[in-house]
């Protein structure tokens, strides 16, 4: 680096030494770069082209094009005065083509002469009955004019002409409302004449006033969000084919709909506990075979369930989205499950509808792989959960949204009134059978289901300490598959 700098300064000192004495203090002027020379040439050509016929000398094709455009325009004006509108249209078209060719690349920028030619041709085409072409010319003229608030009186006059002629063309095309909008702009930009006022009155009487689309009726739930009649609603006649039972998760009653989704109610008071997908219903056996002695022993039922433990089917939550609620009916958690374990996002909500970040995270087969941060939440995730699961299910049940859900719907722009209720009675493809069957294939008098552990308990009381739970999972659900 230092060697290069030394050679550079040495070379510059040598060059200064050979320059004449009068020029040693000045640096020689460098030649402009190729891009700079090209920019200057294009600017000069564009400037000479816009001067039109007034420029003289070696301007070339630009001057010829502007001169021919002016001559064609004069011929068109003379044809209009003579009433020959077909010839006037041809002359104005020639003038527009010549003026376009005179511009750089054949493009017309913000140009008043071109806008004036387009306005004239729009007027001629109105006289010839070519209303669609007249509308196009007026739109093109407006695109070439400067902003509305421009102080140029010529541009303002041209804008009024273009709007007026576009209004006439659209009226002839049957677009009365668009014509009314244009004529109203004419009234704002220019002192109104009696002819313009008459046209505006005629268009106002003929134009249909556009009415906004009717808003969907506001949804009024039949039950509050903290209702205690979830099981009664789900088992009513509104959902034929629903099955009442339990899950191996706890002693809360659940109702499975033919579509595969189910709702759970709190065992204590009957409020909404969860919305989740449930597997096919299965009846549990009343006896089990001891693995050590081979004797068939009666299987006890949890005290809070009694005989319902055997008479009602057992349905296990399957893979999918599990939505849990607190005892007050408020949204608590949205989690993904796979193979009975947390998998994917798990979100914990406060009563106010904000996330409790300390209990949120990303899981992989039940193992926390990343603690929560805001960047982990995909855009629109909560909106999809609300609009595709929570709101449709609650509308079908007639249960209102909790304050947490209302806040989330507001923040995620979910239109609750515009979402339809889910058809819970529709049987979806791939959903298992709805009629309960015994887990074991043995006869009812001796329903042996294999060698289970002595501490087997398939529902919640085992998890809470009333009956020891089997650490190996839920083998009674897999007994039928093994058989």
C-alpha cells in the first residue's frame, strides 16, 4: 500500500514538473466520462425536441416532427371548422404520431401540446359517435397534464376540456355515475356555465347512487362465554350423531361431533374446557387380566364418574390444534399436538388477551426447543385460528366469545359477524367411526384385554393421585390394533 502511494505521488510530482510554469498550480481538466457525455447529449436532444418549430439550425428530426405536428394540427382545426370530422380525426392522429416520434423513445411525458391534440381528437370522435375512443383520448390527455393544483392556466383549461368530454363519452356509454363524477370535477375547477349545470342535473337524475354492500347481521350469541350448559347444548338435537363420553386426559365430559371435532366441559361446573379433535369412541372393559397370576380382576371406576366410566365411550384427543379454556370460560392456551405430545407453537394467554411469554414456546415431540420471542409467531397465525376454528365452533354452539377472544379478533381484524357457523354434523372424509365399540375383541362375559400393569388407570383421577397411573401411556387404546 505504501509503495503504491509513493509511486502515485511521485508520478504526480513529475507531471507537475514538466508542465509550463503558468500551469503548475492548476490541475489539468479531466475529460467527462462516457455516461456524463451521454446524459448531456440526451438532455440537449430532449430540449431541442420540446422547442418545436421555434428552434433552428441542426436540430434534425425533432424539429421536423414538431413542425409537421403543428401543420397537421392546423389542418385538423380547419377540417373541424368545415364540419369534416373524419378528416379532422385523421389530421389530429397524424399530429399526435409526429409529436410522439419527435420525443425521446416515442414516449410523451408531461406535455401540454400532446394533451391539447388528444382533447381535440376526443371532441372529433364524440362528433363521429366513437365514444369508447373519445373516452380513451380524454383519459390519455388527463395523464399528460400536470397536477390538479398547478398554477398553469393552460393546463387548467385543458383539464376542464378533457373532463367535460370524458363525461359526455361516458354518458353515451351508459356509465352515468362516472360521467357525474367528471362533471362535478368540471364544476369545481371552472365557473359553471348553464350548459354544464344542465348536464350535471341530467346526470344526477339518471345516475344510480351506489349503495354499499349490506353488512352481515350482527351475531348475538344465545349463551354467554361462561355458560355452564356446554354438554346440554352439544348433546341437543341440533347436532345429530354427536357422542358423549370421556377422554384419558381427565374426568371432564366430552362431546364428539361427526366432523371429528369435540368440546370438553369442566367436570365441576360444566363450563367450556377445550375444543380439540377427538378419535373414534371406544368402550372400556370392566375387567382386566393380571399379568402375574392370569386372573381376571374387576376394574374399578373413578368415584366422580361411577358407572358412566364403563357405559360411556372413551375418546382420545388426536393430533391437531388443542384450544384450552379456564374455569371462567376465558381462553387459556392454543397448542399443537402430535402423537399425544406438544409439537409446534404453544401459546398461553392472560385474561386480558395478551401472551404470558414465560409459558409460551416452540416444542418438538414434547421437548421445549426454543423459548418464546415475538418473531416466532407467524404472521396471521392467530387470525387463522380464530376465523377457522374458534369463531365457527362457538357460532355453531351459540356460545359467545370471551373478552380475550374479542380483543384478539379486534387486533387480528377478524370479522366475527361475517364468519359462518361450522357444520359440526357433517361427516368429514377420513374421520373414524362414531359408534362406540369395545376395546377388546373378547366376549362381553370375559373381556380380557391383555397383560396390563396393576396400576392402570385411563383417566384423570389416576393423574391426580386418586388411582396410580401407568407410566407407559395408554395401552388400552392400542389393544384393538394389536388384536
